[in-house]
C-alpha cells in the first residue's frame, strides 16, 4: 500500500500542513523540521499525488509555454531551460506553437485557462497586448519572453535588441561597409522594431543616410529571408552588406547570396542575430549576435514560479545583454568614402 501524507506527518512528528509546505517549497519551516520531513518521505518512499494537489489548490501543476515558431532553433534552449526549472519544482510543461498567428495564440491561451494551468510563459505575437492586459487584471501568472507586451504591467525577460543591433551595424560600418541592407522581422513585433531602431541609430551615429530602399521586413522565416534578400540584391546599386534580424532570415539570405554567385565577404558582408549549432560549417564563418537563450528561459521560468507563489509582487522586467561574435563574414575588405 502506498504511503499517504498522513503517514509522512506521523513519521516526522509534524502536521500534514507542514508536510505540504515542505513539498511545495514554502518558507516558514525550520531546517531541522524540513529535514525530518524529507527523511520521512525517503523512508516511506512517499510520492505526492499531483491530482490531489491540483484539487486542493484549484489549479494543475502544469506550466504552459507558447512560442512563436517551433521551427526556429532560437527557442530550443529556451524550452530546455523552462523544462529544467519546472521539473526541479515539480511542474510539467505543455509546449504550444502559435506560428506567429494571433488567433492561434489566443486559442492556446484559452486552452491553458480551461485546463487551469499554474501559469504561462509566452513569446507574444504582434497586436495581442489587450489579451495580456486582461490576463494580468485577472491575476493569471504570465511572463512574456523574447518579445515585449508594451504598456502591460507584466513580468518580461527580453534581450537588449537595440544595443545589440547598434553594435553589430556599427561593426560593419567600422569595417568599411557603407550601403548596409537590413532584412528584419515585422515591425509590429518588439524584436523587429527594436532591431530596426538599433540599425537606424548606428547609421545616424556614423553620419550615414537612412535609405528606405535598403530595408525589408517580413515574418521571420527562411523563405522570407530568401525573397527579401533577392529584392535587395536585385537593385542597380545593391548593398555591400546585409544585416539580418534572426537566424531563419539569415538562412534565407545565405541561400539568395549563394544562388547569385556572390562571395562573402568579398562581394557582400553578412552579419545577423542568433547563433545556430551548425553555423561553424558555413564558410566563411558568420558574424552573429549571440543571445543568452538558456538564461532567458531559466529566468522566465523563475519569474513565473515567483509570480505563482506571490501574486502581489511587483512586475519585473529582465533585460539580458547579448554578445557580438565577430567572424570572417564581416571581414574588412575596403573603405568607400
């Protein structure tokens, strides 16, 4: 017969409420009492019932994770980190893919609410801020990751996109490139808007004009990166460098450059956001913005669990600093004044 929580309490000489506090990681339990409870759990081989726990607290021990594109390797480390933290705290993770679709994202949010998940981590699609505002008002634990939900007082973990884009484009300019094309995600998403802002600031800071014909934007997918890069390179006065807004756009840009028979960086330089595990196979090696994706996922999970434990805590916004990895694809070739 399986041990019950009452058996653990009797063995440890404490109340069942104290056993519950230890199991859920709550404070206000002395180290000595906590150890007695843990020893009793081990001796009795006690396994708490998640179903019973859910009935007591009127929510499941499940965290919902909604990402914008499951095919984007950027999210791999994020998902891994969220799952690692959740498992350590006794939660399971349900992973959903919004596919950059506002309605699909809303459907998954409604599903999470119906299943009474403990909380959600979401990479918001564009134009869905009102949904998040209502969730916050209903005191639903929710954390935005990678993208901001502007004007919504909620927990967020994002990268410093403006600074990273500014540094990357400045690097290209300092290496002699003057006509820098940009292939970016949609401006309605905070990542696309912030990376465009950093691009603009770098050009202005170095006295270069803002040329609308050098900027293209679209859904951050490989095919769009390919088509938008072909548009840029089809101009009479084509760019001498390409700045891409994410790894999928980079893949598409590389395909277009390869099809046109151009050499990197002799004919055109390339630098963009996000590392890929296999990028070391690309010759020449690519200059990229490396984002701390695992840390982003870890901190988002920690923020969500803190929100679950203390719904009244003030919202926290964590901005992580990416790093620039300079490689051969942006090598200095020549300076044109």
